[in-house]
C-alpha cells in the first residue's frame, strides 16, 4: 500500500503546466497568470488632488493665521478629467476637484472646508505644507513593480490592480478540460425517476462543481454501465482531454471493470492508498491522456478528488499554490482513534478565542454525503496508535482557501 504522499507524488509527476493563452482582464477571475505581470507605467500617472478644494503654491501661505489670513486670487477651475491650461502664479488659487491633475506651479491643495471664498478671493487662515492632499505620481505603483507573480490566481483585487495600469488582455494558463465519467448499473441521471435498485449519480454533479472550483472546465460524459464493451467505448471517446476522472469500478467487486479495461488499454497503476476514506485509486495514462480512477462511494470520491485530482488540475494551471492550506486546529468533541491508515475526517472549523476549533460533521461512513455538507476542512488523523482527544491539537486540510494564507511575507 502506498502512503498518501507517495501516491500524490506519483500523480503530480504526470502533469505539467498547460500552454498560456490571452484572456480579457474582465473575464480572468480565477485564472492563473502564466508570467509575472510587471508594471510598465506609474499609478497614479499624474499628481492629483485627494480633496475638493483649492490648488495653491504652499510658499504663498507661509505665516497665514486667523489674525493674519492670506488671500489668494481665484483664477480658474480644474475638474477631474481635465487639465488646467495655465501655470499657477504667486498669489493665485485654482478650484480643484478630487482626482483632477495638480496645475503646474501649484504644490498643494487645501480642502474647501478650511477656506472661505468670496468675490473671487480665497481666504486661508493657516500655512499649508507642500504636498498637502496631493496623490503623487507612482505612489501606488512604479514602473517595473511586480503586480502579480506567475502562478498567482487572479482575484478581484489583482484584477483591479492590473486594470489601474490598463493591463488587458492577460497571459493565463489554458483551463484544463476534464472529462468526468461515472460507472455503475445502479446509477440514474438527474431528471429521471429511480427504478427499484437505482440511486442517483451524485458523483458527476459533485465533480462538475469541484472541477470548476479548481479552475478547470468539466465535461460530463455520462454514466457507463458495468459492461466492458460500453465502458471501453466511452473511455476511448474520452481520450484527448487533459484529464479523465472516473468514479466507481476500481475496487475488487465483480463489476469493477475500470481496472480491467485500463490495464488492457494503457499504462495504468492500481493502488491501494493507506488512507480512509478512499483506499482504492487508479492512476495512469489511456494513450496520452491521464486518468484518475476515483472510488465510487461519494465521500471517497470527494476526498480523493481533493487530495489527488485538485492538485493535478492546479499543477496543469501552473498555480503557485497546488495544495490547500493545512492549519493547526484543536479538536472538540468525540476523540479520534488512529489506525494503520491515515484518516481524513470531515470537520467544521470555528474560531474561538484566537484558536481554530474543529468538530466533526457527524458519522463518517463513506456513503454519507451529509458528512461532506458543511465540512470546511478535513481533519488529518495520522497513521499510528492511540487517540486524539478533545482539546488536543491536530492538522487539518482546508477545503477552501478562505483563511489568510501566504507562502511568504
Ligand atoms: P463501486 O466503487 O463502483 O463499487 O461503488 C461503491 C459505492 O459507491 C456503491 O454503493 C455505489 O452504488 C456507489 N456509487 C458509485 N458511483 C456512484 C455515483 N456516481 N454516484 C453515487 N454513488 C455512487
Ligand atoms: Mg460500481
């Protein structure tokens, strides 16, 4: 039996980043940058006012006070989006609005609340330092600055930063196309009433959702019956995708045909991985196409997708962060007994007094999809002996990247 690490290493060795393509920035949410994005320009591109008020020459206001106010002649106005045509001369003030370029000659802007304006004169009762209320060129971004690294996933903030520099399109990795095939005579598709003995195919909807979340494009190929010819035909059709995910048919039952067909058709390894849930797992190549054969039980399929399928997709995306974050948590509630297999227990995390606390989502059998629902992490119960008791710490693999996480500061 392989350890989880050995199995994951072997899976990841089968994938490299896909080619780059261009995407309009506004459609690039969740895409992964294929190259570093460097600033070509400055932001802000010109010095501008942070306030609605009056642009002036700071030297004119030296010594201004309530007793000895300074009066500046109001000579013009510069709204956002336009440029003052002249040069501010000594003794002059120019009405300026937030975001408008600072007129040449001026070096500060005083907010209107601190002025009085009458008859074309602006009265100022305090000295104004040079640079007051000015947003400087390049204060946000300087040319050559690294905006986002290759491998970064674009979120709303990265998109705003790139947009502020006018960057579009962006170079991102192509999304992997992932074929999803369920196997089993007992499976009915959604929208069809169940016949006796049937259950709904929940793995395909799960995988469509999880593959999409991972950043790839799912393509559902339907349900293969437990008959060799049909499964063979459907798997043949699936070649050419970046990854095939099957579910079911990899354990030791009579109808576990995925194994049989894969061993005829490709270089496929079957593993028993030292983990629970999800012991049986197949990985290999059908022709050139990598195939990950997930177990049929819905919880096992979900957990093995998280541990092996998602990292494979992230590797194809060239993502800097292939793995989900692992955090230290304090177990609360029922103790967890260690066994010779590593267990991944569905837990819900809460933050209490600055600590992450984990509680299981209930019974953990691998047909209980309700144990997945509401789980925010997988508590890792390492191989070995003894128990993890309530109040003791353990590691947990987050099921989303919502907690703060940085590879480096
Ligand atoms: P198998 O690995 O094919 O022996 O399947 C193990 C268990 O998972 C059986 O109880 C199957 O009915 C169930 N199962 C297999 N595939 C699916 C699926 N796509 N959706 C829901 N349950 C499934
Ligand atoms: Mg089956």
